[in-house]
C-alpha cells in the first residue's frame, strides 16, 4: 500500500519520521513521501524529513501551548499554503494519505481534523488519521483535548487508526523511554501493514494487496492494529498451531487499542517465507477471527517476507463501540466537566454534545 505521510504536531512529526525510517531501512518503498507540519519551530528542527512551520503570525514559532482550538484555527487559516506544499508530494500512484498526530496536545489534535477535512475536499484518495491517545497519567487537559479531537477527526477522515499510549507503555520506563518504545512499535506495525503486497520477495498463495486494507477501513469510524511474532519451523505443517496462536496473541494482547475485539470488519495478514505459511493454519485463524470479532467481513492473505519468523497482523475496522473507547470518552468527558457540570453516559459520548467537536 503506497502512502504519503503527514505528521502534525510534535508527536505526529516524530512518528512520521520513525515510519519513514522503518520503511527505508526495510527497503519496502511503501512510503512515497513524508512531511511534517507544526507551530513550534524547535520541534521541526529535530526532524530529518521535509517540514513546514505554520502560525508564525499568531504564535511566533513557539507552539500553541496545548490549545487545540487555536491549533485548528491556524490550520484552517493556512490550509491553502499547506495544501500548496502537499500538492507535489501526493503522487498519482499513492493509495492513501496518512495524517499522523498525537490527539492530546494542541497543534496535532486541532490541526489533524482540520487538514483531514481539507484533504477530503480536494482528493479522492482515502484520508486516514493515525491518532495517538494520551495515557491515563498525562493530565486532564490532554484527555479533554483528545476527546474533542477524536470526535472531530472520526467525522472528517475516511477512518481513524487509534493507538492507545497505555497499550504499549511498560512500568518503570521514563516518559522519554516510553515514547521512544511506543514510536518504535507504531513504526514496525504500521510499516508492515503499509508494505503488505508492495514488496514481494516470494510468491505467496494469497497475497494481500492495498484494496483489502482499504476495504477493511471503508466503513469509517475507529480502527485498531494488532501484531505478534514467533520463530517459524522450516516445515509448514508444524506452523499450523503457530499461526493460530499468533493470531490469538495479536488480537487479545497485541492490539493498539486493547479490549477492542468486536469489529465491523477485519484483515489478517500472515508474514513470512511462503513455504513456511501453512494454509490450514491461516484458514483456522481466519475462522477463529470471525467468531471472536463477530464480523462476517474477515479478509486475509500472505505477506511474503525473507525471514525465519512468522508474524500476524490483525487490522480491525469499526471498533468505536468497544469498551476501551467508551472508557476513554468517559475519561475525556470527566476532564471536560471540570469546567462544565453537565452529565452524559460514556456510551453516548460520541453522539452527545457534552464534548464539543472542534469545528
């Protein structure tokens, strides 16, 4: 799947660079371009990809200080200039545009939905947002920001692939170590997903292509991505149980949005040497995935890769009604209600106006 990456804000820029570096190091050539936009000049100076500073007249290059309404206003005001910069970067053979942003800060959480809306207006390509939720301990303002941003970005994007910082954060890690580890996990998982079907080193029996990723995300809403890997036996028959176990691990313990199991659609990708991928194992794993997710739209296929390991990628589309999302929206609503005493159930948070959308 050939993609163009646009990082918005500090976290968005860092993750975009990590994704571009992973794709380059692996030789996949799935990333067709990487670009970062921010209101804070210092954050852009630390990146090796192309960058653009916005909001100079408003914030003098110092960022928006966590004010995502201001972040949205600046992106809307300078949308023409940003789109001009992107015009030559979105190649005709690109399958999708991916906006990458942390949803808890200011520039990313405000700018991502504003840019998604503008890109949807101009391009016929799918416009996906890779959104990163703040952890539970990151403060009330970040929870409230992310709640409002998530509501808005789900409306404005083709689909929003959600990463929960708490999913991959290990106890005992410093904040910087935690973010670096999370960025590495994001780049590996998303990088493998993008590369599926693009860089074929062998001939698989049923190779995944970009249309299957696009169709899995076609229903919109929120998506989640899981991953698991293990050593592979040279004998494909001995890998039947390995493939089913990896699929279970990816769904039950390796998702970017934990506890999000029920889904509208799913995609299972098994990566490894084609002669080590057991068809019986893949079919069993797909059937189990159908039962576990409750979805009748479970696609699947191989990703031929020169490695002695097998890996399972599980992409779920339409998980916005999951327990994890409801819990987060409840947390965001409570943070917002510090200034507003209105009450609403977490289950209705997406429809209720207790958390206003950004625009």
